[in-house]
C-alpha cells in the first residue's frame, strides 16, 4: 500500500540548480533546507486547513458579524491552533534566515571575491553610491532577512543576495523551480501565449533584485536590451555575476529608485515589468512608480505588474485575514494596505485608458524532470503559493 503512495512533499534540495555564484552547501545544510521546506509544506497543507475549521467551528460563532479582515484577524489571535500555525510559520522563516545566513557568511570572502572578479569594470553594472535608500526599504528587514536587500557588511558585499538566492527554496517549498525563477518563466509563458508576435527591443524590470525573474525574460528575448533596476547594490552585484555565469549577457543592472527613473527618456521601453515588487513599496511611492512606468513605455508597449491577488469584495474575510499574516508577522508592513488598493485606478491615474488595461493570471513554470509537478498544486497558504495576478496596460500605438 505504501509503495503505491504518491509523494506529495517538496522537491529535494539536492536538485536545486547551481550557477557560478551559488554558495556551496554541505550535507547538513542541504538537510536543514529540506527539513524547513517540508515544515513549510506541512503547515500550508496540513495545519492551515485545520485553522480554517477552527475559525468556522470555534471562532466565528463567538464573533458572528466581522466587518473587515482586521476583525477576523483579531478574533483568530485567541485561538490556540491559529497561534500554533502562526508561531511555527514565523519560526520557519527565522530558521530559514539563520540557515541561509550561516551558509553565506562562512564563505563570504570567496563569494565577494568571485562577484568582484566577474563584475569589476563591467559596464552592465551601474551603481550609485549616493543613492538614498527610501525609508520604507531602509527601515525594514523584509521577510526577516537581516539587512534586507540593501545592507552592506563590507565593501562589495553580496552575502545578503546569496542568502536570498540559496534559501528561497525553503520559503516556497521548492515551488519556484530549480533556479527559483518560476515567476519569470511564468511571465514569459503568458507573453508567448497571449502576445506571440511581441518583440520588445528594450525591457525594464523594476525591483528585480538579484535578477532571478528577469533572467528568463532576457533568455526568451535575447535580442532585447534588458535593464534590471533595484535600490540594493549587493543584489545588483550578485545579479550580474549570477546572470553572466548562466550565459545571459543582455541584462544591465542599475542601482536606482523606481520612483524617479529620469535617467531614461520618455517612451524608452517596450515592456515594463515587476514581479512581486509593489508590496514592498509604500502608498506615497506607488503612484510615482506607476507614473514612471507609463512615462517610460513606448506606444504599443506593455506594462505588467505581477502580484498576489488584491482583497476584492468576493474574497472571504477569513482568506483576507490569513493573507494579511505577512504584514504583521513577516516584516512586510505595506502588504496589507497594498492588497486593498484599487490597482486599476492607479493605472488609470498614471495615464492608461480603461480600454488599455490588461488582466490575467500566471503560475510558476518549473522543470518537472527534477521538480515534481505538484509544486504548484492545490496546496494554498494564502500568500506563498506560486500563482499570481497580472495588473497591466498596453499603451496605444501612435
């Protein structure tokens, strides 16, 4: 009987794709990542359904008329199963950061040297040492990552980026594939299906970090000039070295604030893209980013913002409350506000017309030869599942 059971756990960390900047991992470090990935999958697939039952059976009857997701969240705080699930979910994130940080810090000198040798003098790395990191980034260790994306322990540091790269497998339970690029692969697949004749010459990826999602785009459009913009110098250094080691040479990594991209002229890009970026900005920053995206878009071009779904009226308040978890317990303070905003209206305010708006959905595309096909199955953890919504716009051709 057991021999016929279908394996329903995460893929093995030993199948993670390696590139020229990949930190080395020992047997025990791989085992630690595997354990944490399994724990995350267990919490999402086995424990969280019980939290929903507890809400329906124990919590809701004593709080019968919630007016918002905040009422539901506050009611859940007193339930022991929610407390258990929430504490364990937070623990897995902290343990994932500890595990990844140890891997990268013990080989920090080698990683920094390797990145420096691969990027020094390369015009495809454009850093701005005078760039002021926005407060909504500078003051937050996003998803419990020490120093977030921008902190530099020593000159030329890349350890934060390497930590993110080596450990995102754990957070997603392997759902983003061998190179954690399932989001970028999904965007390419959507474009190839829905815009098969689209041939962008210039592509802008906003908030691209270490570039794991922009690399598939650059690979799919090898004749395009691709720009990856981020505020963090460490992720940009690592990103260029990572891309070069994978044979991808048409990406330039630029340190800049997406609120002001005046170094690029109007209509410069045929495609402006962001993947899971908007929730790490702010209410003040978002309209500026939206307007810059529109300004930079050439006639006939496409803007695509890929994010977890908004809190629409048809989304149950319980689901909204669980999705809000990252805002309160995973150092993502803008998550809750961003997901209640009317993104369509922000696109209209930026300059798009109603008939130019584009919507859709994508799910991570992974290498199923090594990563089981169930990686993006029905297991739903409300915020980590590798499936996203598209809010975009096509600027009318001149």
